[in-house]
């Protein structure tokens, strides 16, 4: 079943690029929330302070009926959600790799093998000397 939020018609106050980013993040959160292989009802994301401010400002703007101001703060919120999702993937590499493998159609055994391999790779990369500006590849970027 597709994410219902990403199949609605475009009535957005956001720019096309912001709208696409918002839909992508919405879809990522939806997959995290509906993942049958996840941690049940409890999902932990570390939300950075600027995103919390964005949430606070958007909620205030919605309460005041100021949709234009809420849309202006959307970028701040999207930056924070994006950072939180990256942080979760970095802190839980096995689960992120397993979820990715299942989403790409691998059966459970293949997904577990991929997740084991990716988690071992991430563990090895954490302790090697390298350019700190180069991030560890995400599960979708990892090449076996």
C-alpha cells in the first residue's frame, strides 16, 4: 500500500523542490512507522534543536491560521527530520540495512545476511583513519 500522503494532488504552499523533499521525508517516516520488521510501537528519533524550533513555529502559525508563515518554517523542519533519519540509520546500521534489503525485495534470510555484512562494514569503517568529510555509505549506497 502506498503512503497516502504522497498520492494526494498538489495543493501545496511549498515550492516544487520543497514539496518533493517534504513528500520524500514523509514517505521515509511512513515506512519507518509502518515497518513490520521494526521495533513495534516505539520509534526513537533524535530531533535537533532547530527542528524543534521549526515544529514549535509551525504549530504556532497553524494555531494562528498563518499558513504562509508555517510554510516558511517548513524547510527548518525538513532539515531536522532529515538529520534525525540519518542519525537513526547511523546509530542502528543493522536495522537500517535490514529495512533497506526488505524494501528492495530480498527475502528475510537474504536481508539478514545483507544487514550482518553491512553492520560489520560500518563497524570496521568507524575505526579506520579516513577523511572525516566522507560519510559512511548508507545501506542503499553500499556495494557488496
